[in-house]
């Protein structure tokens, strides 16, 4: 008995000092909650009812989504997959800063994890009551009309195909009058909006303004005011404006002073971008994307009208503006949506 006592005392002392293998002296950390994989998709909730109805086929690639505090991004077809989300009652919502321009998250979707199937996460787009979801109206002069393109459609069908391939549904119409200036576009826009009822108005005006002596002598003349009016008219009609910068002209026609005209276009586009920031309107960077090409003259059918390669650049510029988050900043005029008259 006396020989075992020192051993017992040493064991007690070691335990008091935190030694031995009996575990930590403080409370043990709780085990992390069990998790399960969650997959789903982000969709355009056209009627804002929080449900992915059969006709609502638009999906959003490259947007962020959060489920139960776990974040991820959507891939092609708007699909996402999260490896482990805490089990139990959770919510799922899209990250607003990652959505395409003018879209906002729908109501948070309730999710029980593990889920019984794919989780549908809504995003919505506020429109006027008579606007056609997924309807786009290209509005402009002979460039929008398609002069110089091999099929006569300009950028319209290229853009329509790109949008359908990217998120599932789009109809791009055109309302264009060759030779018109932006002040004429301003006055004819109201009837065009009423007739077409688009969700998006794609504005590409200002090329012909240079031909008006007033616009060269009294820069910037009416161009910026006319473009601003188009932006505001679109919003008042329940549509979202996307404003294209004015394309350059071909430098191959030395007898038409292309350097002088392209300098005018550059200065005008600086004002176009500034106005867009003020109005918080998305910009399609047509001008900048033309200038990025190695051979500017190769993009034109004549002095001012693009060829098929040039129209591809215009289509890409509008596609990027439509599908990316809103880049413009500033405190712009809020949209005002009309109410359709009763029967």
C-alpha cells in the first residue's frame, strides 16, 4: 500500500497541471453542424411570384448565390452546386451586386437542407405593366437599320442569338429611320415605345448629328439633351434603357476628314458617358470596342456604316451591357412605370 501512494499522488498532480491524456481543462468545442450538398438554379421570375413557372426559361450564369450562409456562383444554364450547407431550415438568395443590370433579387427562397430537389432562386426585373418581358427594341438610324450588313439585319439578329444562347430567351426588334439625327429620334420615340412595348430600349443615336453644322459649330448642340430625353422616356414607359456610345467612322476615307470627325465623336462620347453616370443608365461601349481592334478600317462597309465584323462588335457591346452588373454610378432619376389603361 505504501509503495503505490507516490504513484497516485504524481498522477493527481499531473492532472491538476493539465498533463496526462484526460483532455483539455476547459469546456469542449461543439461539433460543427452536419451539412449536406445543395444544388439549384437562378431564374428570371417574370411574374414575381417566387416560383419557377414552366414558361420562365431564362437562367442566369455567372451570378453569386448564398444558401444558409454558404456562397457560390452559377455556371452555364444558371446552375449552382454547394458541397455542404448546414442541415435544417435555411434561405437561398442571389447576390444583388452580381445580377445583370437592372435586375434585383426576388424574395429569399425557403430551403430545408438536405433538400428534396434543385432549389429555384428568383431574380426579378421591374417593368411597366404593358412591357413585354424579354423584349428588346433596337432604336436608331441607318446603323441600327442594318445598312452595310450582308443580311440587312445589322446587329439585331446577332444580339438575339447571343442572348438566347446565354440565358434562354430574347426577341430583338428594330425601329430605325436612316439619316435621322438624335433630335428626331427624341421626338419619334414615344410612338415607338407604345407600339413595341419593350422591356429594354437599346439606343444608338448621334452619328448623323455631326452632319448638322450646328453640332460642329456649337458643340455639343442638342445631342446629349436628346439622348437624355430618350433615356427618361424609356423609363417613363416602363422599359430599361441601354445607351450605346457613338461608333467611330472609317479612317480610310481621307477626303472626308475622318480624323476631325472621330475627334468630335470621341469628345461627344465623353459627354455621353458622363450623362449615363448621372442617369445611372447602363452603357454599351460601342466606341471603345471598335477602337480596341487592330485595323479600324476593316470594320466598315463604307465611310460610316459597319460591315458584318463591325456589326458583330456592336452586338457584343450591347450583349455585355445587358448581361453584366450595372456599371454606371451616380444619383440618377428613378424610373417611373406607367399603369396600363383599363378596358
